[in-house]
C-alpha cells in the first residue's frame, strides 16, 4: 500500500525535539508520530534555522531539509503538511499549502496569532478547499475520551459545575498564557461539554506576569470558572467536573473518578468515594498509553481517505477556543481600565 507522505514546517520542540524528553509519553512530536506510524513516510522538514535542520536530519534520517517552505512543498509534494511554526505564521503557511494543493494540514495550537487570522483559517477549512486539523491533543487522549463518555452518559448524574486551572512556571503575562496554552484548556472544556463557553466576567490583571486571573462563564447550562496563573514553582493543568452524584478530576498526569456513597465521617450523610479506574480492554489506558498524538494522526489519515469526514479537532474548533479567549482578554482589559478610572488617586 502506498504510504501517506508527511512534511513538517517548524522543527523545534513540538515539531521534533520533544521526542527526546525521556519522561514524556511517546510519540511526543509530529516527527515522532509520523516516524512511528506504519502508513506514513516522513518526506521533508523545513526550518529557517540551520541548527534545527541539521538536528532534524540527524535525528530522523531525513535528508530532505529546507530553509524555504515553498521549496519543500515543491520538491516533496506531501499529502499532509504539519505546521509547527509560531502562531503568527500559521495563516501564511496554510495559504502556501493551499497554493500547492496539499489536501490536508495539521496545525499546531494556538491556531493563529489573532482571532481574525484564526477565523480566516477556519473559513478555509469550512469552504472545503482544504482540510485543517488543530492539534488540540486532548480530544484524542484516551483519558479525556473516557471523561467525555462519562459526562455524555451521565454516569455520575448531571454535570453541574466545572472548575479548571492552568498555571505555568515562567513569568509570562497572563494574557500570553491564556492565548498560547489556555487554548488547550478551553478546547478541552468545549470537547467535554459539547458546548462553547460564554464568558461573563474576568477578574485580575491580564498584563501581570505572576499571580492569577479568573474567568467566569457558562458552557450550555453549566457554570465554569477558569484560573490562569504565572510565576509558580510548578506546571498545573487540571479540570474538575462536578456532577450530581460524583466527580471527575482530569489533567496532566491525573485521572480520578469519585462516586457518592454513605459517609464514613458523618451519620445520615453522603461523601465522595474514589473509584478504581479499570481499562476497558487489557493493555489499554490506564494500563497503556493515552495515544494522544497517535489518535491525532489517525484522524488525519481517516480525513484524507474519507473526504466527507469531519475532523475530531478541526480548524473551526481551534477558532472557537481562541474566540473565547479573545473575548476574555477584551473583557478583562475593559474591566481593569474601568477599575483604574474609579480608583481614588493619592
């Protein structure tokens, strides 16, 4: 069977080098998942930095490396282009893929550097001119898929509330953390609830590079609170789903289920009891990997073969996550400006 030709533009961490992180689940990069998949060939890589091109060629045995994406597309003619460049270049890269008649693009998150650019990418996907996936990897991860099945089937009753947190170690403006990494969190909320979050209020200074900002909103009929923090001594990515008769806590390295039971602490009351999570089949998660990157590539391969298939994580999903964040940034900026205008001057 003819193998699917894959090329990558952007040979940095997510494009290639995260594969050498000893602690990460593998595959952990675009190059790694292509290399590991029996139906795919890695036919080319592109980066403006020569050092990255050399490292990529040496790591993957791929000699077709280029400084120009136009040259790479012309010479390698991939079926799938993986875009792992900075977000402000994504629209330009998608347009180049369209000009070279590349049928499918996998675009790293965030989908673009601005809401308008993200909308333009999503429109190209929506017209059918090109199929564009957004690598919101949690949609493909077995733990998040299990959580979604539990929510949809109401295994723990009706979903009543969501609290979510993302905190980063580096001292980076909270607005940047929301845009660049919060896109994963917001999209995960959309995936788990099958609803788009509507932002009602933002509390905190988005320009600060430490502390926290709080976003309040609703997804369907479910109240949502999101905390984004910076300048911590740890990375945290976590979602807590509160239901009538239980709770699901999910995040990086975390998956826990709790069910209501007779309380061991108080008479005539009930408490949450942790439930043991068993694999659906031997060797599957949690015994085996979550397959977050593998699932993404397999979705792309299905879309390539079945033209009517809608991606699990499309450019439209990527846009909707950024639309929520863009509104939060605008509301937060306005609220802070109003507060400062009313604050007594000393």
